[in-house]
C-alpha cells in the first residue's frame, strides 16, 4: 500500500557531488581487540527507497589497503579479514591510557589518512539483568545493569544485539548512552528499554558495555538521537570526525560482554 501511494520521482538537478573519500569505522570485540572497516563515501543520490542496502554496502567496501597502527613507539600492520573491507589488529596490545594512531594512504587522493584515539580504562558490569515484556504492539527487552564508576567524569556506551537465524552484521545494535553525571565514583544502577527490535522466542541477546571518550560519546549522541524517529527524514547533517583526510570515527575501548541464551534470561552477576 505504501508503494502504491508513492508519487512518481521528480528530476533533481544542482545537487553538489562531494569528492570521494574513505570512511572509517572501528570496533573492539572480546576476541579481536581492533576491527577496522573502510568504505568509500557516497552522495545523496547514490540510492533510493528501493535500493538494495546489502548491494550498496558491498559496493562501498574497500579492500587491498596497507593499514598500520602505532602505539607506544611500536608499529603494527592490520591484516585483511575474510570479509571485504574489514581489517584486524589481533596483535595490537591493549594498554589503557595509551594513544593509538591509525594511518594508510587514501586511494582517492593518494594522501595520508590518519586518526588517533586513546584507549579508555576498562569498566565492567557488576551485574546485568534482562527480561522480556511482550504486548499486542511490540516485544520489549528490558535491561538493568549495575557497575562501579571510577572517580572522574566518564561516559559509557551500552549495546544490545538480538541474534537469531536472520542475524545480519550490517544491522546496528541498539545503543544506550550513559554518563556518571551526579553519580561520580558511585555504583551506577541503570535501567532502559530496547524498542523497535523484533524479539522472538529463541533469540539470543548480547549485552555489552564500554567506557568511551567524551568526543566519541558526543558523536554517538548525535547519531542515536536521529534514530529511529527521524532517520533519513531528518535534515542533512555533518557528523563530527577525528579522521584527517577522511570521514567516520576511529575509537578505542575494551567492552564487557554478556550473552543471554534462550530460556536463560534473568540476572548475570560477576
């Protein structure tokens, strides 16, 4: 019915086409400390309502780059993964408080791409509790967590990912952002709901938390406040970046991860 009401497309002209450049994404997993994705930028006319998201992503991934990371005076080469456009730093040491500088040659202008991030202190869960609230409109995942906040200002990212037979790596987890404002140095007891996720009986729920930098927190805050209510309907926006000669955000953190298997939901304590 929605497609039936969709008007015929109108011709568009005069839209400036930005220069192609690289876009950096980074992740830190329990089995891989550093995971870097590299894609190429695209303009507003590259896709439409009926564009295949998977095909678009595959066309943007960039392989064959020589990427290095320097920390504490040592240089490490990132290795290509079996997935296109994904690079791994399995031998890069985890040293909280150290700076990590990512660098490689931009294939579009042959200039150096560089980004630096500081690895934040690890903060882990004291306990995590999840429960499912099903109603006629939605199935909500309720998450409650407790953790000891170190003295000083801190910012946290909590991700919740539903994993089932239809799991797609391209689907972002639900992200909740937490600060210790007014609770500095205390035990933080925090609850939130995961909405607009189609939970079904038999799904596995993965909950992770990481202490992140203030700059990366601000980047995520800007991104998450535009979803799910505004999304692509929001006005165009330039996201902040710490990448020189590129876009995206290079960040470092050490996550604490809890996995809840079907039928075993409840409280998970250290």
